[in-house]
C-alpha cells in the first residue's frame, strides 16, 4: 500500500466574497499574501525533496479561501503549475476546497482538465438559520446541488462541518451529520469553532453574546459525530484546526485565538474518549469484580488506550477501581482490542 503525502498550498481569502463571523483565513492559515504559480512550484519542490518513501501517492492540496471563486485565469495558472508535476509523474493528483455556491458544470469541466481529483465543500451546517447567523452567504440547498454535481462528474466529494457555531445546538450538529451522510461524501473534516481575534465573533464573545464550547463539550460533540460517520464508512480526515504559530494556546502572546475549545492534541482527546467508552463498556460486562485487566491492542493504539496524560487509565481507576496494563501486538487490527482479566477482588 502506497503511503499518502499531502503538499498543502494555502490561498487565504482568494475568491471568497464573504466575511463569516468566525473567520479570518489569514490568521487560520498563517498566510497573508496571495499565492503565485512560482510559489506553487517552490512549495511542491520543497516537499518532494523531503518525501523519503519511494512508494508514495502525492497530492497537491489548495486549502483556504474559495478556490473556484478566484479569477479563472489565476485558477488556471495555479492548477497548471501543479499539473506540470503530474505530467512529470512526480505528483498523482490535486485536491481543493471551495464554497458550495461556487460550483457549476463549467468549473468542474475545467478542474477535470487539470487532474483535480477531490473537491471539499465548506458546509459548516445544514441549518439555514445557523448559516445565515454566521453570514455564510449560501444555503444548504447550495450544498445539496453542488455535492450531487461533484459526484456526478466523477470527483471525490469531501465536506467540512463545524461544531459550536452561534446558536447551534448538539441536535443541530447531529442533524447536519445525518444530512451530510445522505450526500455520500468520501471524507469529512470537523472543526470546533474557535474565537479568532479581530473577527465579528470575537466582538460577540466579548459582549457576552456568544459562549464558546469548552474542550470537554467539543470532544463529546465531535465524538458522537465521528461514530455516525464511521458507521457509514465515511473517513474523518481531520478533527480540529491545524496548530500554527497563530492558532495556538490563547495564553500565548502570539496566539490569535481569543477563546474556544483549543487543544494542541484535540483529535487525540476525541479518539481517547472513544477508546475509553469502548473499554469501559467491556469492563462493565465482565461478570466479576475486576481489579486489573490486560488490554491487547495494535502498537499504534497504545497511547489512545492510556489516554492523553494517562487520562483514560486514571478515569478507569476512579470509576471502576480497575488498573490497566497495555500489551502491544502487531497482529491485532488497528482499532480493535482484547481484554483479559489479570486479577479480581
């Protein structure tokens, strides 16, 4: 199986006419200048030099902004720069993210020409009131139309959704998940809302009009959503914003995060919590008072079982008075585990 590599190229705010209340693309991506074909080539060359694996699948990804809203000639210039490496056999495909109201047949025909394989839509919510509240500038009907068109033209469809948007409840986010599942994306990204300095949401937060989720609340909401996507075999490729010099601990002077459920290992917290639930469920079903158990897992899952800062081990001790020992086993399938009772009371 080929190892997959992503070459990220950020095009902050290019093509996006809206000023969503929660958004500041320059601060989220750490980029504040427009990207040129020269920048694209230099970025690709840099990453290719650092990829060590000979058997690899390489994808150039245009993130940030709304790619298909950029002036068509600039789109072509950037895509052609990346496409040169596809022609040379050094890159396999291109992916991009855009707004659902910036997709039509002509755009898709042009993207196909440049070997774009995956298109991710910034959906955020399926509730039109919530979209309007955050000044998204599109409706969920636009998402439905664009998603169907993307799939019909043979692209891989991706969706991006948010938890903790203004006036969004846990039920709203569950319903958004259900609505996205119906549109059959291949992958999704889940972003808890962070309050970024200088945004309209920052003003609402400071005026007491918006209360962000806590880390614990965001973990619980994301966990339930991931369960739903995984049940339908939809790949959750990211949970939480990428950490940068700007998107970091709000306590740091350089951080652009004012408030919200920031954590440097947010996805791990979610995955750890899901492992805890599964392990606790099995322990509860053991028909004896258990003092210590041995949990056998694939080596890549050891940290998730123990938990961030050993949180899962501590919680199992507090809740069930059970000590755990973790046994790595290469033969165990990732995501699976076995429990053996070592000692009872």
